[in-house]
C-alpha cells in the first residue's frame, strides 16, 4: 500500500524525484469533452479506491463534509466496503456540523470528536514536534490530521483514506480563480503538494497509521491534466467536475455545492490558535506557535 508514486517501500521519496514523476505524467493529448471527462474521472477514482482497498478488511476515511471526502465516501459505500468516517472539530465548527448532516443524509457510519480549547495546545505541541513545521497552516492542518488519526486508532483502524490532491488537481483553491493559466497552476500545485504529504506522512507514521490517497493515482493525475479548465471552475464554482460526480453518486446538491473552507478553518482550529495566542500574551499566531517548540 502506498500513496501512488510518492511513497515507496514505506518511505517518502525525495522532492526532486516527485517533481520528475509529475513531469513524466504530463501529456500533450487534447482536452477531453465534458461528459466523457466526467465519466473517465469518476471511473478512474472508483478503480483507484478499489485497488487501494482490495486487501483491507476495514479502514477509515478522513471526513470533513467537503466534496473530496464525500465523493470518496460515496464510492466506498457503493462498493460495499467496510469503513468508518472520522470527523473532528471544536464545538459549533462547520466541519462537524456538515459531517453529521451528510452522514445522516447518505446513511454512513460516522464517528466524531469535539475538541476543547485546552486540548488544542497539546495537539499543537505534538504536531510541531513530529513535523518540525511551526507555521500557522501546517500546524493547524496537522492538528486536524493528528486528532482524526488518533480517533481512528481507537477503532484499530490503521489505514485511512484522504482526499489529498483533489484541490491541486481540480482547482480547489481561491488562487485558481485569479490565475490566467489554470492548467499550469494545477501542475505547479500538484508538485508542491509534496510539502503537505510530508507533513501528513510524518504524523501518520508517528501514529503507526497509513494514509491512502486515491486522488494521487497516476491515471487521475493524467486525466486532471486533460480536464478543460472551464470544467474545473464554472460560474465561479471551483472543483465543478467533482461536484457533478458527487451528485451522480447520490450526494444531495445542497452539500455538493457547499462552499467549504480549508481544514484549519472548518474545524475551528485556526480560531482556537488565535484565542490561545492572545491568552498567552501573543499578538500574532505565528509568535505563539514558535513558543511551543
């Protein structure tokens, strides 16, 4: 089991090797028309999940209630696989709220944990110690990953599916709306995903867990490169193609087209970091995080 192309024999490959791998997947084939593209991406994602779970008796899914994790979850359900979804957040966080709503709507097994403010500092210290990354984004996202994996470990779920790569491949970030060349930005983003994979790999390894990333399958990366830019962002809606695929799979439209924020915001972790910074006499979150080493 491995994150396609980026982890070999249980170890993270070098960043230069990952860039070379992505460059080798670049294609000069023409873009695919909308309907065929949707079917190909959907079928490839199904196959990617199948081959990564074929030998697993059970596994978990990091479930935020966003389009990426919802799509993966719906495919796993249609394949009749044995899985549990895991969602974490502070009280009244949007991710927890929508994770519960979607779980009820599509009838899946969801386990959640509501994190208290005083727990966040402990999570931050653990995450920073493991990853050696003290910036606000990596610390915030790392906390979410650590807490969710730790929750899954309580069920002896050592293999966890994640939607990593979907934002980079299908223009999920706000910056894609401002770029003149979406295809070029997607290729650059999937190369730069190495830093995020490194963070999550270190966390999962520390917890003796293994992350599985269906979106990083080489066939999906190739298809993303052939997906027309106007099908990635349409009517100012990012990841449009994935939203339509999710609806095809049975996700109600109200959830498929929800504008979700990044993990550190949707979980409430970012606000918690700000509260802790002020509580400890720091004006800026970054200075507070530096003090936790």
